[in-house]
């Protein structure tokens, strides 16, 4: 089945507090978006849709074409909206008719290894309507009410969700068309439409660059090791 990857890169990066939209902040000589696209183009994608901030479509296209190598024909650009959900919706409208599996990936998860894409695609090829990478929760988790600890929560029942999140194309299209509230990820949109979503193993390197500390961590990971 043909796979499209929608890379949502239209956020402003408020919590990062940089001068440029987050996707265009540098990790080394290259931007967060460029690093994210390297992982995407290592996956078996038939189309890559980059959802850019309004006004930055040309920059996003340049980044994508420079990463694509001889696969330039795969690249499409869409303009993002004011929420992640609107940006995903804009990306979905640009997906080619013959695509059967759609992955949605945060550009901010710039260092996601290609194996994570392969696990998500594999789960859908094996019959799942949707699949998302997850990591076990490491911290002990409490339910709180203001300053009071209300209950301990068994962390074995919990997992932290990452991207790329993958779905059968028909399922994702219908779920987004029906979404009537704000959901925090694509799996929640699809679950609200009544479809089961499977979990596959995530990867610590798929962490989302959200805060300045995350940016420092990512920069350390891509920096050359001193001789
Ligand atoms: N995103 C998007 N369009 C939006 C909001 C977010 O495409 N309107 C994308 C971001 O570019 C990012 C991913 O969704 O790759 C996850 O969002 P987040 O980490 O929250 O990024 P920002 O919204 O840019 O950051 P902040 O919430 O701190 O402003
Ligand atoms: Mg945000």
C-alpha cells in the first residue's frame, strides 16, 4: 500500500521562545525541519506533505527538496492553521488519491529514528486501523486535586504517546471530517470516531523539542563528538 507522511511544521514554538517558528530553528548547520525530514525520507514513503507556517511555504519546500535527493517528486507543501488539528487537516487535503496509509509526524520530533516509521507502517499493513509509538511512563504518577494527592495511578496502565501516528487513510479522513472538538493527537481523533488504535514501541530519540532544555538536548545529540 502507498504511504504518505504528513509532517506538521506550522507551529510557532511559543514554549521554545525562539525568533523563528520552531521548525526553522537550527540544531547544527541545519534546522529542526531538515533533521525531521531526513528521518521521513529514510522511510518507505510515496508522498511527503510538509505543512508549513503561512508565509514560510517556500522555505519548507527548499528544505524538503534539499533532503529528498532523487525523490523530489514525492514532495507536497500545505499551509498550516492555528491549531495542530487544523494543520493536519490541511495536510490531509493535499494527500494524493491513491494513498492508502497516512502517517502524521511532528517536525518537532526531529531525531525520530526510521525504525519507528517502519514499526508503525508494519502494524497497519498487518491489519490495524491505526498505530502509534508509545514509551513506558518512568515517573511514579499521582492523581492530584490542587495541592492534595488524591490517588496513586498504576503507571503500568499508562504510556506516553509519540509520533509518527499512522492510520488507514479512509479511517483518518473520516475521523478528521467528523472531529468536533480539540484533540491533542491524531489517535484521539481516530478513537473518538470509534476505531481501535494499536501501540508499537516508541523510541526515546523521538522526544518532542518543546522547551529550551529540549533544544539543548537535541543540539547535544547532533553535535560532532570532540576528538
Ligand atoms: N503544529 C502545527 N500547526 C499548529 C500547531 C502545531 O503544524 N498550529 C505542529 C508543530 O509545528 C509541531 C507539532 O505540531 O511540529 C507539535 O506541536 P508543538 O510541539 O506544540 O509545537 P508548537 O505549537 O509550535 O509549540 P508551542 O505549543 O510551544 O507554541
Ligand atoms: Mg503547540
